[in-house]
C-alpha cells in the first residue's frame, strides 16, 4: 500500500507538483524530508504552496509592525506591556515581544506559565487563581523555582490554601488581588472587599501582595473608540477606588494589570500600570469590526498577520468549493478570506470546510490555496502545533506552539 508520503514524493518526482500545488518553482521539492528540514530550520525552497494544510501562517512583516506599534504606543503613554500568551502559546513569540520592550508575559493556564518560565522568561503572571490541589501545588512549586512568577487570587479561602501549601514547601508566593471589572467570571468586589483581601495577603509570611488585576473584557470589543473609552472608564472605576484605599492603608501597589488590544490606547488613563493585551500581534475577525480612534469603521491599528492556509480539495458544484479547513480546525462562518471578500466561509463537517460564492463572482480552482482570517485566536491556536513564518511567499521560520512537535496539522 502506498503511503501519503510516498505518493507526494512520487508525485514530485513525476513533475506534477506544479499542477497540484500551483506556485512551486521547484517541482521536485523533497516532501519526504519536510519534517526533518523544519526540525533543523532549513527552509530553502520552502514556499507556502508546499505546506501541509490546514496550517497557520504568520506574515513576518505585519507581525513585527504590530508588535512595534504596541511597544511605541505603550511607551508614549507611560504604561508597560505584559502581553498575554494565550493568543500564541509560543516561546519564540514571547521572547520577541520581550526583546521589543515587554516586561514579562501574562498566562491563562499554569501550563503556559510553566512553559514560559521554563524557557527562561521572567515576570510571568498567571491570571487565574489556583483552586485545585494540583494547581496550588504547581503554582507554589513554580513560585519557589522562579521568584519572579506571580498569580492572582480573589477568594480568602484560596489564599488560606496557598499559605498552607507555601509554608509546607518553604516557598514564598507573589499574589495580586483580582478585582471584578464588570466580568462576573472572576474578581472580588472592588472597594473594601478587595482591600481586606489585599491586607490578608500582606499579613502572611508565606505570600507577598503585589497589587491588583482587573480585566475589563467587555470594553475590549465595544464598537467605536469613544464608546470603548467610556465603557473602560466605567468598568475600572471600582478598581481606581480600590487602589486609593490600598495606598491610604499603607499597602504597596506595585502593579495594576489588565487591559486589552481594544483598549490599549485608553487604559493608561484608568489607573492601569500595565497592559495584558494579546490579540494585537495577529488579530482576528472579532476585532476587525470594532473601529479605530481615527474614526475608521475597521480596527486598522493592527494588521491581520495570521491566516489559516487551506486547500480546495473538491469542486463539484456551482458556487461551492470544499476545503480541508473543517470543524476540527475551528472553522467558523465569521471567518474571512484574505483578499477575496466575495467568498463566504462555511463548514461541511469535522474535516471539511466550505467556500461559497454567488454566480458571477470569482471562481476557485481545484488544488488552489486560500488564506483565511480566523474568528477567535485563542480557539484556533489550540488546534495547531506550529506557526509557519513567511516573508511574502517564502517560509523563513517555524515557531512551535506550547512546545509541541510533529506535524503542523492534527
């Protein structure tokens, strides 16, 4: 029985690669060596058309421009950037962000925090409190290993659990109080409740109070810059009150962390000392429509540097093409096709996606490659093992996601 790899190798040797994959200038590309070449970062002759699909592709120039825009704006506004890695889950990207001025990184899971700290990245902030025995033990162990690691708490009982675990491990943990900023999923009430929790942390010998975290996620995707500004100010009003109470009580407030890509040029006026923005490096369709400060209806502050590359696998019906970008790859009807606004994205099952168009609009060809902006970066990144980094059509690097290895698509 002929394997897929043997078929691809034979196809290339037979000179049919140009017909099947379109742009390749080398019809004898060594597909059998693909993974080995990625492993040793040998990208000679590797262009988008030889990549396995579906896969994630990063436009390097746009990515660097996005990181630069965030860094320059934050510096101008006197606020730090502690970017959220839940968007990319990549050590390579995190190190680049720090090289461009980020003071550390923000993580959504303890696994992300362990990965980043283990790679030598300091000042990692985990934005969820550890409520299970597993997470408490891991948070305390990481605190002992990496004294710059910090996490949050919003409940006195969790603080008691952490103190007990830290005392047993002879460790000291750094904690910020998570304060509710209109998202009821976490965060203690602002004002006296938050102050009392901060005082409880400060009174312990095993933990150290660092400040506050308040994520106004509802403001992030509010349409219209002025409406976002008002929403963010309202959502963070209680946090500003809490900061004042803490300082009046003599507590050191080293950080006030929060913010987002949508409010990156707003929250320096609302008491935050650092931004946890994440989506700005890639952008997705959920952000494209929220509008910019300059009045553009499209959020043009940052460019769409990430696309999912897919292949037209079948074209048997008018106005419909089947792709390999299906439910397992988190295709959504709100995805947008890069450079082809007349196409609508759909799904046909676990492994099958759909591209639809009306009569008279542009057609697609069997084997054609299409790039798609995903709807939600957090969800999509979770489905892939690496980013292929492109300069134009040329692949110049590959960045692992969460340290994963193996083929880029699942």
